[in-house]
């Protein structure tokens, strides 16, 4: 593999921000660890029939293509598939996927049985704007985020039974991703702006976002590690022409293009594509630091997810179109690489409930057009 930069748990707030619960643990270091190591899955093999370079033992299949009906269903798969997540559905599961187009946007879903066969596909949100990423809630809804100025979060039903609802209290800004913390009962939010902020939303009633809540912004110094605090955003739903949320609190910390967001075991990880960094926020004591400093090696970091084993999977929005794994023992390596689609980006990585299948999309496909997006399933011996 190429040499990459990984930062072990950083020294922040006078202590060591060690990862817990099967995620990272390790001694603090003063700077990036340069490491040449092989992926736990081994090297990537030559591209398969779908143009994917995968490790030995892994296979791929196309489950949907924009502008075409999902096989065996009447639903035409949406353009520019983006962020996604999986939900348990009896013995099977549902994969939801955003559509990052404007106008149109929205969210589509594919239902699978216990054997991974597609049984249905349908729309769960429509007529919104550039639905980029989002996050799953513990009460089995999908938060779909509009990546536009003064955009909103929509709470959707993966089964398509309940009507989607706009959750204004979660703020009006250039939303990207969301991650739920069931311990502290808050939702973390990223903002895709060159000077974007990191937010948290504290619902008045956990499990009922319709009951309103408080939007707060992270406040900290200019460095890459330290102690943070939270300040209420004075006007969470500004209209066009009003002061944006990211400019309302003068001491708010700014990040270069907030993207994916993932929570597990008292840590919230989020990516910033402008500087190819993965940040770790210790939600237990409000300290933050870098989990990975790309230094140009893992480029254009975007959506990310994690496995029960403790690995992170980070998708690239461009660069050389890889989904990379960051392991508990500091290995950063490509888990897969897309070939023949240089004008695309990889989006929406998510595992099925058993952890043996991963879904993701090539947003623009070989042609680089919104209407040429492909959604894939990777099967194999994932660590879980």
C-alpha cells in the first residue's frame, strides 16, 4: 500500500484520548505515525467485471443503477446516490440512499430478504434539495440532510409508511451528516462549508424530534486538539440574507468542509474533505483531536462508517476512488478501489445487520453524469 499518516490517540486536555469499546487504544504520540503495512484483508486483486479491485474472498454485484428500475421492482433508482444506511427488517434489511440532485433530491430505499435478494424498492422522500448524507436514529428513522445553503434535515421512514417531516429545530445551514449519541441523547451534525462548524442538537424529548430542542455549536481554539465547549446558536433557522448559523457565535471552531459523521463508544468521528482529515471528538469530556491526518495520501475523505469490530471505513470523494479501512492497530489501507470511473465519487458505505455485506455507490458512474450512478453490494469475510 502507499504510505499514509495515522495519528494515535492524541494528547488533549492534559490526558490521553484513548479509544474504547473495541475501537482504538494506544499510547499518545507527538505527531503522525508513518506506517507501511498491509490491509488485514490483504492486497487488492485485479478489477472484477464491475471494475472493482477487491481483496481475495470478496465479490461485488450491482444492486441498482440510476435511471433504471431496480431489478424485480417498479422503482426507478434515483440520480446521484449519496449517503446511506441499513436498517433491520425482520430477517432481512433495508438500505436507504440519498439523491444529491437539485431540484428533485430525496431518498430511495431497497428492501432485501435474509438471503440478500431484493424484494422491493421505493421512494421515502421527494422534492427536496441535494440530499447528501445524514444518519440513522436509534428509533429506526433516517435523517436526510440537504447540502445547500439554509438547508434542512428531514426525518424519514425507511419503510415508506410514515410521511417524511422537516425538522426545523435542527438548524438551517449547509447540512452534511448526522450521528446519534444515545448515551447523552444528542445528535451531532457536520456542515459542508470551507468554514463550516460542528454542531450538536439536544432534543427536548429523545426519540421525538418533533418536540423541538436546542442547537449548539462547538467552541474551541484554532489548533487540532484541545478542550471544547458548546454554545447555543442564537437563531438556528436563519433565512437567506440573514446571518448564517456558522457566523452567529464568534468563538465557534471552523472546519474545512465537514463531511461524514459516525458515533460509537463515546467517540464521534467526522471527516473534513478540504484538508483530508478524520477528527475524533471525545463526547464524554468534550475534547477533540485528529484520528487521521491525510497529508495528501488518503485524499478527499467523505462518507464514513464503522464496523462492530472497531474498524472505520472512509470513502473518497475523488482522489483514486477508494474505500479505506482504518484499523485499531493503526493500519490505513484501501479495502476496495474503483476503476474506470475517474469522474465519480464513492458514497454511502453501510453494513447490513450481520456485518457481512457492505453497500456503497459510485455517484456518477463511468460517464460522470448524475443519471449514471451505480449502487453496489460487497460480500465477503468482513471483520465484525
